[in-house]
C-alpha cells in the first residue's frame, strides 16, 4: 500500500513540475512577444515620422493641399473660353486625368485681403506630358 502512496505522490509531483514549467514557458513567450511588438511599434512610429516629413506628393502624382503650377500655354477655344495648360513648378509627376476630375485654385487678387479660391474641372490631363488643361469661360460680373 505504501508503494501506491509513494507512486501517487511522485505522479502528483511530476504533474506539478510540468505545470510550473508550462507557466514559466508561457510567461517567457509573453515577454518575448511584448518585446517584439514594442520593436514593431517603434519601427512604425519611425516610418510614420519619415512619411510626414516627406513631400506631400506621392509616387502616383497625387497630392494633398495646394501645389504650385505654372501656365505653359494659353489657347482661345471660343470668344469667351480660354484653355490654360498647367505644369507643376516642382517638376514632379501629376496623376492621370479622370473624367469629372477637378482641382482647386488659390489666387491672390490685387486689393483683396484674403486669397480667392476657385475650383475648376480638368478638360484634359496627360500624365506622360505632366500637363493639366483647364478651360475657363469668361462670365461678366453681374450688374
């Protein structure tokens, strides 16, 4: 009978040792995972900081905010419609023209305290030529 008692205690001891070892391994894995995630978070933070410092123009030619363009050509389409061909001052790529696409313009008008902002639809845009065209109809001021 004593042998069964000793064997039972030995078996309980082995089970308790295995459980303790399992807990130890789990804690060690959790610490390693937390360290890995902390490292990944730091990498992501550095990546986000680099992108916020980078230019507002991405590789596809899209941008946020205002971007300077210069008029490289002007063509009268009709008596009251003129097309302006615009190229970016920074020389970077523009995105391809999409039907219905429009862009905002910010003008400084002499005698005005604030800039004037207008939105015009693109009438053409060729990414290969890095040019946009807007066609603007002259409308007289109301009486």
